[in-house]
C-alpha cells in the first residue's frame, strides 16, 4: 500500500546526495581550516595580499601624476589612534603617496631607496594573532605602485576574513557548482531510468492477472528493477495456476455432489411418506451448503475481476424482484426503500450475491409474518432490516456477529465480498425486535 507521505526514488537520492555533500563539505572545511591555521607563513602572505588589493582601490592616476585616497571601508582600520595596522603607498621611484606611520614604517617596511620586489613578507612574531609585514607591487600603467602593510596583533580579525575568503573561493563555490551539476545529472538519469517503471506501473494498475497474457514488460528497465518485475510476472503465473486449480476443484465438487443429490430428490418425490419430505428438506439444506462452500472458495480470486459502476437502487430492485415470490411463499412481506444510493465501483455478480444472501438469510431465519425491508442508500450502502413477530426472528442462526462460532457461511460470504471491495459488513440488533444487516462500499469520488 502506497502512503501519501512516501518519498519518490528521486527525492530519496537527492536527499542523500545533499547529506553526503554536506558531510564532504564539512570534512573539506575542517581540512582547509587546519591547513591554513597551522601555516602562519601562508596566512601572513594571504593577509598581506588581501589588504594590499583592498588598499589598491584607492590608487588614482591623473594625466601626469599618481595620487591615493584611503578607501572609505578601510579608514576605521588605518586611521585609529592606537595603531595596529600600518600602511604606506609609494611609487617605484620612492615618492610616498600615503602613510600612517613614522618610526613604524622605518622599522617594518623596506627603505624608500630600495628597489622593491613584486612581493615581500616578513613575520614580526610567530603564532596567533598575526604579526606580519609585507608589500605588493601593483602595476598602474607605466608607473608601478608599492603597497606596504604591517599587521600588529590583528584586532580586527583580518585573518578571519582571509580564512572565510579562502573557504568561499576554494571550497563552497566549486563544490556548490559541482553539487548542482551532480544533482541535475542524477535527477535526469533517474527520470530516464524510471520512465519504463512508470509505464509498467500504469499497466499493472489496469492489468488483469488472471488473463493468460498478463505480463509486465521489462524492456528498458534497470537490471535490478527488471529482476523484481520478473518476480512479479512469476507471481502472476502462480496465481493464475492456483485460481485455475481452485476452479477445477470447486467445479468438480459441485458436479460430483449435486448430481447424486438431484437424483436422490427425484427418487424421494415418488415416495408419499412424510418422512421423505423431511429428507427432501435436509437434501435442500445440504445443496444450499454446497452452493455456499463453492461460492466461498471462488471468492479467493474474485478481487482480480475488473470492476464496474454499480447503482445501489437498481441492484436492490433487481434482487427484491427476483426473491419476492420466495418471500411471499414463506408468509412474509418485503419492501424496497431507495434512500438516495450513490454509485460505486464493484463487481456486480459478487455484490448481487451478497445482497441475495442477506435477503435469503432473512427469509430462512424469520418466522411467518416477518417484514423484510431492503434499503438502498444513503450513499454506497445497503441495509436489510427484519422485523418479526416472534423470538425466532430475533435470534437468526447465522446472525450473531460476535458469536464465538463466528458468522454462518452465508454471512461469511457477505463479509468476504465486502472485504474484497474495501467495504464493511455489520449485523446488529435494533430495539423493537429488528435485525439489521448493513453492507457499505466506497462511493465514487467526485472529480
């Protein structure tokens, strides 16, 4: 049975890809963080490069000169009174464009007369927080500009921004792009692989397993699903064989027993003794028992029979019309009441059999003068109500739903037919010496 909250295979796979991708990203994050955290030289180099590129946005070149304006986002860092961050921007020929240090510049930066390399760095003190100084040459047309930076103590966590930048650039962005590609490719592959399975599911929902050619195709299916489908086809074959053998058995029993019973009844009709009439009644009861047994046996494969749309009012009218003569012969009355029955999907032969069983049970187990009412509706249901004039009608031999011996064969057949249709059957006693048999089915859902 498929539940409403069951996940599709694609959803399951996508969830697992997300989960394992998150695990991989976490492991990669720990690896990247540990690698950078343990290497002060590399952290220092990245911090110098990051600060130098941020300061380079303030380098301005006119037609004949170069100027520098400290970027707004860096002013709080490089203009604070307790200086922990130092910067000096100069041209290649030693002209200083900006500086926020005096003695510190001489201590931490290269001499102005020195021809600077494209990048340099020195570690002022090992460990954390960062204590580094360095410089980066930024080409601005023909005039190179050297940006020198010193970080003492790193109170504003430049190192943290460096680590975050590395994680985003070298892990989150590449892995996110890879995740999108993997998810897209996986989803597309699964949809294509499951398309034959969807077609097979649609076919199975309309297939009659008892038909000789009922098979679920396996073409185009993945091997594992194809093996499962082959197992379903094998189960269909076994079910067909079982139902066929069961039909042969019930037919044989019916034929082999009914024929001698019919012959015996013909012979008894020739005997005028009252005891012969009693034996005839016993033979009729035995014939009825055999009929019920064979009907009950045939129900095992009945759920595989295709359904049709059934109108409760029309079916009840047909059953009442057919059984009315028997009701009158027994000295009872029968009435049909249509209470607005709603059509439902079912197997007409089985539903009619169930309703006939209920009416027949009312006839046989009610005394003379009983009033039998067959109700169609409301909804997709039937009720057979019996109101009798003696205690016999109140205690039908098959009518105790909670009896330790269970329902009689007739009512077992009714209960089984209701079960096959996903419905329900209930037999109750109502005040005023009335027995009520209630047979309910699932109505057709409105579109």
